[in-house]
């Protein structure tokens, strides 16, 4: 029985690693990803519905998370998100109500990005009975298909302690469902915001300027004024 369990776990780990370009990651990122896979609590995938968004518009926003957050706020999406860009292709994000995280881009190629997220959800923020900390690997594929812009998201999540993992067992299905719903909602809104930016990027100019964030204003000029709207 123990041998079968070990082989099952080994096969699962190998299958997960095969979906993540481990060989393309820097050694320290590879070790970080492997640690998450070794402590895996949840995994899921999401495929978003097509949106009329140009791939080039999406890339401009993904490369400028501070601008993307400012545009998110101007769309009045909830929760309200704020970002601070950090060194080494990372950024910190917060909703100001107990949901925080650091996202680090560890690999990219056209239409393909891999992030490691280190997140924290305060008690009660998403209906969780205790505060939750977790690390997540996200493999994000996006492309323009016959019906429009589509995305496929795969995530692997490890809670920040073995005790938390044990305590969460009775709530596993609930936590995973909430995580899927929330991340699916976030990425649907990102695509929708990209659609607005594709159709009329100038409509974001005044709201971004009105907020007064000089970084977001500069990034807007870089993304949509100097390079054109399309």
C-alpha cells in the first residue's frame, strides 16, 4: 500500500512538472517551484471565454501592472486593486481589505507566462475561518483564436504551513471552489478591461491622470500614446 501511494505521488509530481517548463527556469526559481509541488494542497485550471482583445494590448498591460491596476480601478471592477512594482519582474498587489500578494514573473515567451505568487488572505476576507497564507505557481497561456482572445490558466497552490494544511482538510472543496471562482473572475475582468482598452484606450487617459500616480501616467503614455492605440 505504501509503495502504491508513493508511486502515485511520484507520478502526480512528474505530471505536474511536465506542464511547467522547469528546464527553462533559473535554478532558484526551479527550487521554489519544486518546493510548492512537493507541498501541494490544491491545483486547478481555468479556460476563459473569448473576448475581443488584441494580443498586443494585453501584453502592454501585463508588462505594466501599475497601469493595469489603475485601469482596473477606472472600470470600477471589484475588489479595488492597487499595485507597487518591485525589482526582478515582481509586483505587490493589495485590495486594501486583507487580500495581499507578491507576483513574480519567472518565465515568459510569446503568449506564455509563469508566475510565482506569495499571497495572504486575512481571516474572513473570503469567508475563510482563519488567516491563510499560500504560495502558488501559475502557468498562463493566452492567444487570439478564431472567436477572439482566450486564456488558459493552470495553478498549483501550497498552504504556508503543514498545520494550516491539516486544519483546512474539512474545507478543501470549499477553498478550492472559492479560489477557482475568484481567480476566474479576476482574469475575466482583466480580459474585459483589455477589450475596453482595445476599443477606446483614450477613454482611460483622463481617469488615470486624475488619480495622479506619475508611474501609471507615464506607463499609459508609453503603452498607448507613443506606440499608438493599436
